[in-house]
C-alpha cells in the first residue's frame, strides 16, 4: 500500500514543476474579448450556449497538446521549427501578420483595462499608463521563473468569476442540463453568437506562446505525460470559468431581459440585480484578465518574432543582449496603451482587424503544425497517430471555417 | 559577378589565400547559396527537369566542398533526386546544366536520411555555434566560392542584409539607403563569418551525434566559462547530441560550467564508463559538488567503477559538508617531502603531468604527510639547488581545519594574501587545499543572498 502512495507524491511534485505553460496559455484565452463574448452570450441566450464549451475543450486540448509535444520532443519553439523546415520567407510573412494580430489584440486588452478603470471609478488616463509601465517592468526586470509565478497567481484570480457565479444564485439543475444537451436554434443571432464563442477559442499566438514556454521550462521526454496534464487541466479550468461567466449573466441579465454590448455593460447591469460584491468581483475579473493578457501578448509576439528571425531571445537577458526582443516588446505595449487613450477611438475596427489577421494566420499555423508533428525526422516516435490526425484535421477545418465566419459575422453585425 | 570580388577585403575574418583559384586569369567567383536555391536544372538535351533543392558537402582540409546536389520536382507530391557533382556541367545564378539525361535520374520521395552535412537542411536557417564571437547564431545565408568547378563553403552570413536578400528585398533596401546616404556603412560592410569558426549543430539520424566537417573544431580555443554558457543556450536535444560528440577534455570543460540539472541530463545520456572517465578528468571539488546531489546508491555505483585511489578520495570528500573547509577543498596540490633538495623538487615538478592543480604554492610535508610548511617557486629558484626543502619554506604557514567554516577560511586568506590555503585534519596531516576561486564563489553567493534581503525588506 505504501508504494503507490509514494509514487503519487513523487508524481505530484513532478507535475507541479512541469505545470504552467498549458494552464497559463489557456487562461489568457479568457481575455477582455473573451469575457465580453461570454457575457453577451449569457445575457442574450441564457444557458442555451453552455453545451458548446465541451467541443471547445476537446479542440483546445488537441491543438495545444501538439504544441507541448513538439516543444518537449524537439526542444524548439514553433517559430524556430517553421523557420528551419519551411524557410525564411514563410516565417517572415507569418511573423508580420502575427505582429499585427497581436498588436490589435493588445489594444483590446488595454481597452479592457480602461473599461475596468471606469467601473471602479478610476481615471483611465492614470490606470492605463500605470498598467503599461507595470507590464513592461515585469518582463524587463523579471526572470522566467518569477514571471511564471506571477502569471500562475493571475490564473488564480480568475476564481473571482466562480465566486460571482455563486453570488448570482443560478439554477444549477438547469445549468447542468444545458451543458450536456446541445440546444441548436437556427436563428441568425444564435448562430452568430455560437460562432463568436467557439471562434475566439484558438488564436495563433497561443500555439507560439505555449510551445516557447514549454521549451523554456526544459521538460524532459520522460515527464511529458505531466505536460499533457498541464494542457488538459488548463483547457478544463479555462472553460469552467467561461461557463461561470455565462452563468452569471444568464441567471441575472437574461432573466430580466437586459441587452448588453460589452463586459462593462454586463458589470454595470449586474450591480442592481446581484449586489455590490458580485459587481466588484466581476469587474475585478475583467481587470485581471485584461492586464494578464496584455502581459502575455506582447511577450509572446517578441518571443516568436525573435525566434523566427534568429535574434537573441529571452526574459533572462538584458536589453543590450537582446535589443530586438525588448524593442518589439516595448513598442507593442506602448502602442497598445497609447491607442486606447486617444479621444474617440473606435473599438469595432480594432476588433475586426484582430479577427481578420487571426483568421488569415490560423490556417497556416495549424497546417504547419500538422506537417511538423508528422515529420518523423523531428518527432521520432512521437508523431501523431492516425486517429489523432483525423481528429486534428476535423478541428483544423472547423476552426478555419469558424474564424472566417466570425470575421464576416462581425462585419455584418457592425456594418 | 566581379563586384563580389570586393567583398573579400572588408570581410571580418580573412579568407586564406588557399581559396584563390589556381589559374590567375579568372578572379575568385563567389555566390550566395540563396542565389542557387530553386533555380532550374537543365539536362543534357536542354530539357528542364527539376529545381535545385540542396547541396551535400564533404569535409576537406579547412573549407568543406560540394560533393553532390539534390534536386526536386513535382508539387504537392515532391520527389527528390541525387546527382553526384561530377555529373554537373555548369552552375551559375541562372541555372544548373547536367551532363546526363533526365531519364537517368532516379527520383525518390525521401531525401533527408543522409548522414553527410547538407547546406539546406543542416546549415541554412539553422542554429550553429559561432566559435569566434562565442555565441549561438542562426544562419541567414551561405557564401560559396567556386574552385575548379567545385563549390567551397567559405563564409556564413547572419546579418540583416542576408535576411533581406533571402526575402528578395536586398536591392530595394540598398537603393533606399543609397538615396539617403551614399556612404552608409551598411552598403560597404558584409557581416560574413569564416566557415572555420562555425560549428554546426545538426544531428546525425543514425548515431544521434552532431554532424561535423572537422571534429572538435575550434572548441578548444573558447574559454571554459563561455563554452558552458554557449552550451546552455542551445536546446536539450542538441545539447545531448553535442555532448556525445565531444572528446573527454572538452566534455570536462563544459561539465564544470553548467548547472546540476543539465549535468544530470548529460550524465544520463552517456554510458557509465564514460561518466567515470569524465569524473576522473574534472577537479575533485567539482566532482564532489556533482556527486553530492545524486542519490547515494548511484554515487556508490559510480565510485565502484572508478579508479580505486581517486574513488576513495572522492568518497571521503563527499562526507564533508558543502560549506566547510573539507567540502570546499580540492585534493590536487603539489606536496614534497621536507628532506628533498630544491634541485630535485624543481626537476620533479617539471616532470609532473599537470592536471588542473593550482601551482602558486608548493607544500612541504614529512614522511607521515604532516604539514611542515609552504614555499613558492620564487624561493625555490633563488635557493641553492643543494639546499633541503625545509630550509626554504616561509617563516610561518597558516592553515585551516577540515571543519573550518567559509568565513574563517576567507578571513585567513584575505589577511595573509593567500591564493590558496592548506587544509589539515586533527593530526596536522595535509588533506587538501582551498583556492581563492572556490572561496570567492562561496562569498559571492553569500553576498547575493544579503543583497536580496536588503532589497526585499524595505518593500514589505
């Protein structure tokens, strides 16, 4: 009896040391844009979209697991591999699109920070620059280990949505039923919302970021199974939190028939219905998610671009040692924060560009991944099995179609 | 093509005269590998058959030379064919002409299972070690030289300009810069690095070691600390392959400059016999530092495989706590018996096979290895060769005990300006010495911890 117990503790310790990249990457998925989408989904369609989180979990695990596996087996980042296997031209143009996509995503994260500043009654001209400086300082002065710890702490703050979920006193029986039973309606608004919820799940930066951070951790092949658990747990946790966001809005706003446009509207509408605590938790969740994602997106961009172009990379290096890395990182934060402080800035075009660039890049990234992971020379015995390949292709086709639809849907709604 | 000839002068690392062509009528002809890639291949009858895909190189004296070409055709079902260099008639920026017919070519689906180095797969766009600037770089282009119809790998290009050339923007950017400033240094300098400084990191699929054109190239010229840093920069898979391909001395140099986690990984990859050989070749204090962190059973297993005397010494050292004099000391030192003459001491010192021991002091001991005193070479050289050793020792020699702490050792060394201090046991028997570098690294560690405390405390 003692032996398995000892193994359990040993395994737990190894898991804790391997844990991080998967959970962090998945959580950034619930960024300012994600929270907006889920709030609107809950407020307009009640519990009826919750079932869609189950296919999302599967898709997320399939795609992100491949990144982890490639990182552990090859010891190289995704941009590294694309450069080495597909040449410099492809890498260069992919990186240009990635920079744009991540830049516009970062702007929308700063918009989230500005929105939460208004919710808490703080002047956004104070909070946004402060946050920008904090984000910049964190990476420039930090090491990989310290940064990862802070990121994992930020993941913990997502629990504020779980708490606000309980405070909104939902009908749990109904929630459970609707998560198992797909309720497909064929009206236009419902389908648009469905595309929105699924389409925001997988973005190109996630694959680059996760693979680089697994590489940085230096996980051994023997410990790979733990890295896989990191991905699976990440996918479950992030979607559980998304479900809580939907539940909060569904059990309050949807019940009273309140229409909202943004996460900020959702928080404000919650206040009279679910009380001050629920409001503060929801607003804090938005702030945490925005600032967390605003950290990761510029970091991920700088990482991928420098990897692919062969420039010095690293949180552990100084400015002089990695000038391109820090310049890119600093520029994205500076532009992201500055744009949101401009008077009369319109968020819709920013969202459209970010979705469009995501949609352009995603097919390429996913197809590159499929080619790389099936390359015997790189992956040895760790290539995809046939069934895994079929599943991956289904996910890839679905994600590509959805991200294209998402772009046109947003265009249609706002045009 | 002739303008390229100018490049050779501003090149950072000189190209040896060896590369200049034998007949002086034609100037040295350089070409970039990117200018050959994907260019059409024409067969004997003038028919288009495929495009240039890769060039296989083989080791030569300094600069490797081309020995075959791989061409490819078809999309999306690509097929590759192997062409010996002798079957190539001409090769330039426009096309490659073959001496054979395309019907003779055997196209296959596989192409990347070769053990030789090839330019596209193993060098272009890959990471390599630059042993000149001591860092890991990514190759943007390869600079080739025509010598008697063969191509030689002369330089690699890692510059922004090389990157732009690959993207097809070189001429545009050149034009724009010329518009602004005709004398901009960007237009004149070529950041080429001579191939002799480049160590590829590509892995041979059969032996899982690094493919090399010249074994152990240049690594011996890099200071061990830099070598360790470079090693930590490359990824795990390449670390393992590189470590396996190195000779024992380079391995030892790297091993003493990497962290325990990486050390352990490397040791897991090589057979036990090579581990013991490695431990035999690193200073005893480094060896104990490493062994101390391994599980006991593994340590005993390794020690049992080692040379008996050294293993005994190591197992004694492991017994001492890490920050006591016993744990810090190394057992490599020079000690001679007190009644030897100065002349024979100097003679014996010359004949000694030096490993890594520090040579600032010579220790003088009696028959039972009790510490009598210390002396230095200056005293030995100035003394009469017939004098006995004990007559040239310092008037007083300070020493520490096995249990002495870091601070006591540091205090004594600073006070008496010692580069090394002897360590004795309770019976005054000489056990080893502690050198200034070992004590310094301990002090730096302590200082760092203090510094952090000072920085952190006021914030709370």
